[in-house]
C-alpha cells in the first residue's frame, strides 16, 4: 500500500471487479443472489492504518454494469457504521436487505464504500 495516497495496487491478472470484500448471503448460499428475494449484503472493511478507525460509514449500492458507476447511476441499498481497530478487518452487514431485480437483462453490480466523514470526506 502507498502510505501517502492509500492506493493498493492490483496484482497483474486480477479481475478488479470481483472483490472478495463484498459478498451476498441468500437462501442459495454465499454469492448466489436470488432475484425477488431478500439477500444480505456484507462488506469487509480493512484498516491498514496505525490508528483505530472509529465511526466508519459504509454505504452499500447496486448498479447496472458500467465502466463508470457513480452515485447518480447507482441505487443506495443502505448505510451501516463500524469501528475498525488498527490492523484489523471487520465484516459489516448492510442493515437493509437487497432485493435484486433484473433491469437490463444482465447482472447487477454491488459496490461498498467505507469512509470516515470527518477525516476522510467523500466528494462527488
């Protein structure tokens, strides 16, 4: 990880859109979402910093596949909050169930963003 920017390089050959840090649990099991049924979404939030991260906001979104998923093109599922100790990862459940729909005849993408509003504000 780049200590100045927080960037984490993606290993060559990695499929960047398949994150092990966002997953779904449904009646069919893990990562097998069921259309029209309540599915539980989780995000693994990792703190690689030297201080505990308190009051982390985690936003969960779904979107149609695109090269540029933005807040205006995505649909908010829910917002959760967590504290993540230094050097640890925490699995954060979305407080709202996700009920997948098929809008474009294609798959849907799940996105989770984690940040601390006071010290790491996200902008549009």
